[in-house]
C-alpha cells in the first residue's frame, strides 16, 4: 500500500492530468509502472496477463482522474471537503 506522503507528493501530477496533461501521466507511469508490473506478474504468473493488467491500471487512472474533484482532499485524511 502506498504511504499517504507518497500520494500527497503525486497530487500535483494528478491535478495536471485532470487538466489534460499527458506528460503528467507519463511521469506517473515512469514512477509506478515497474511496481505495478512486478506485482501483477507475481500474482498472475503470466507475462501477457500482467501486461494487460498494468495497461488497464493506467487507462483507468486516466479515465478516473477526469472526474477528480479538488474539493475533496487526501491531505485532511478524509474523503469529504
């Protein structure tokens, strides 16, 4: 599980993605792709399935970030503004 500090460090990138920045997505991919790939491979024991899961994670991130509402913050440790 990611530490709250790490998540907070990534919030500016998520906000940039919300504004349509593909560069921010690439930055997050460079940071997390190795971890997600390794973890999914260890669970699935299949390279092709692992690659598919890893791709789906980042596609879903891109889709979900568009519904991001900055009134809600992780900084306060709660899901309401």
